[in-house]
């Protein structure tokens, strides 16, 4: 744990010493708040539903922007040479970096809580749903971030890491959307439940309802652990 | 102590390092010399545990790269080629991170960082970001991170490239000082530097070790390349026909004052000056210069790395 902590502190310092973290937080909060309040005062319903419906799509674009630099930049500048010459195990470096990026995301999500306070002040929202949705946002973000981290090890170009990250996460999101599963007709219809299960946002929707089903958490843990495992393997593969 | 045993590393079809074996003992600075692309960096990266070889192994202080890569990394300070650093970090922050990463206890870490800043003369730059530093200072930060845990072995990949002469001298002095107790492997493609800094030189070419020894021993390896300069006046034809069999004329030049300058090359490695003197006397001529040119390290190097065509 101590080793991960050393790596985590360094990585977090880089996020906050450079403008990346601030830009990310400000833009994320700005865009979500704008999209939320644009309709909030028109609909006049004291609920954050429209806000949380945005989250999977916001994460789709924003999280690969946090994860893209994690490994691509190290490879590009060559600092990975230095990093990997330090007495760390690969998984310690991978987790340290991942948790630092996760911290940036969690902080951003926590900074959206004033929205909940506004909604609470103006009406009587269902707090169970709001708490559930926040929980779902964390799990969803953790999984997308792990996928983005893995993709960042595959290239030395941050922009490519970002674009591929968005594409992969988009594919995993769209595959579970009704608009896609509707096309699974005839013999393909057997795939529908799998597509439903695979869809990144579906489990988020179900957690957001306030129904805490262990299957949804297992899904997100799997979608986080697997890419992180692949990240470790990918970092090790560079040594062959 | 750095031990490399039968190391072979291929990248696809290219053999980067081919069955290389050598040892660097504590208190020894070993120069790793070779043209660009000879396999110096690859060998160093294998020892550091950054890449795995196809065959053979390397050990640092008894830790094997296969069984105990973290042990290897603990006993090693590494300065990568071109010194990649974290641009966004401040010098002190970066050194604190490496101190922590090297498991230096918190109570000692601050003193250790201060000591490194002093050793590497970084006082004026301590609170700047690494991105603001010049090449020379970056190199010093790189050295500071390699030395912070006082490792028994050091691997420095072209530590002087891109530095000005004063900085090069400083780095060499530091390497010599550190080399009194540590095992240091130091790569360079500058011969003069290897000659001045190292106790022993390894010459690598196309992935193979082609020469090993101290600078004098290496010079002795350049067999057949002893050269003589003779300045002579008299019957040229008579002299040329009277030369001993192992000597051939490399160049012949009429000097403005009427003397004849001859560059002779001999296949005999040891000094045969007196035979040439006798040949001149036998030709009835006069001699005003007879000099034997020792093979320099440069000639040895060219000889070893280009198969003698130089």
C-alpha cells in the first residue's frame, strides 16, 4: 500500500501542478450545470433525473481526457524509463496512477453536490434516488477510467489515446441502448440480454433508480478490474 | 558489482546485443564505448530491468534481473539517455518523490534531498520547474535522482552528451569521485572521455564485445598498425629497395627544402626503428627524423569496430 501511495501522491501532484485537473473540473461542472439548469426551471420538477441522465454521456467524453496522459505521455517523453527503473512493481505504478486520476474524477463529482442542495432547497426530491445516482456515477466513472487507462498504454500519442478511449467507451455504451438492441432481430435476438448486460450505462441507470442490486456492482468491479489487469500486462509487455 | 552473463537481446530479426559477458567491480569505472546503435543502451536497459533479454542474465549486487527485479532496481542508480524527467514537477518535489520511491525514511529524506542538491550544484534551481531548466541542469537533476539512495552500482547512459566543456569536466570529476567506491558503467561514444574517465573500457560493436581492457591494453590490441615517419635525403631508390620486408610505404612526399618525407607502415607491432636507421645508413643517405607513432585509442577503436579497414 505504501508503494501505491508514493506513486499516487506524485501523480496527483502532476494533475494539480499543471492546469489539466482545473480545466477538467471547470469544464465538466460548467457543461453539466448549463445543460441541467437550461431545462430545470422550465420543467419545474425538483429532481436531478435530467442531470444524472447526462452523466454517462459526459463521462464518455470527459474521462478519456483524464486518462489519456497517464501512460501515453510517459512513453512519449521517455520518463517511463525513469519511472520503471525505480523499485516499484508494475501493478503498484498502475494502481497509483489510476487512483490519482480517479481522485480527479471523484472530486469533480463531489463538486456537483451544490446542484443537489439547490434542488433540495427548491423542492422535495427523492434523496434515495440522488444518493444512488451519485454512487452509480462513481462506479461508472471508475470503470470508464480503467478502460481509458488501459488504452493509454497502447499508444504514445495522447490524442489517439483520447479518441480510441471515447470510441471504445461509446461502443460499450451504445451496445446496451434500446436503439441498438432493437436491431438484434431474428437469430441475433439471443444476443439481446448479453448486449443489455454489457451496456455500460444500463447498470448505472439501474443503480440510479435507487435499487442497489449486487449484480450491477459486480459488473462495474469487473469492468474496472479487467482493464486494470490488462494495463499491468500491457506495461509488462513493453519489456519483452 | 554489476555482472552480465551471455546476454542476448533481439528485437525481431535484429540482434541488438549478442552474447555479451562482462563484470564491473566496486570501485571501478567502466567505459562502455561503441558507435551509435552498437547496443550500449540496450545492454544498459537490460541491466536496469527495463527490458528482458532472450538469453543470459544480469546481476546487480547479487540480485538477478529474472528473480529479483525490484532488488536490482534498489541497488542501482540509472541515468537514462537524454534524461527524461517530469517537466511539470519542481526540482525539489521531483527529488522528494524519488527519495520516497527509493524507500528512504521520511526523517532522512529531507537531508538526503538537500545533500543531492549540493552534490549536483542545484542550489539556484531548487525551486524551479524542471521544464525551465537548461540541458546541463537537467542532467544534474538526472544524476541527483540516480544518486539519492547512495546505490552501490550506477548506470549512466551518455551522461555528458549535449553539455558544454565545463559541465563535461564537472560530470567526469563527479564520476571519478563516485567511482572510488561504486561500480559504475558509463556509456559514451567519445573516446577521449572514456580514456580520461574510466579504469577499464569495453568496446561494443554490432551487439558484440570486440575489445576490453584499460586504455594501454587496448592500444596493444591494434596489431599491425605501427607507423613510422622518416625524413631523409639521399638516393631514394636505393633506400626503398633496402627497406626491411615488413615495411611498406604508405605515403611519400617531397618537402620544399629538398628532403623526402616517408610514411612507412609496418606489420610488426614492436619497435623496429633501428632497422630503418640501418637501412638509411646502408643507402648512404642522411636522416633528420625517425619517429614511431603509437596506435592511439582512436585507431584501436576504428580498427575494432570497422574490421580494420581504417
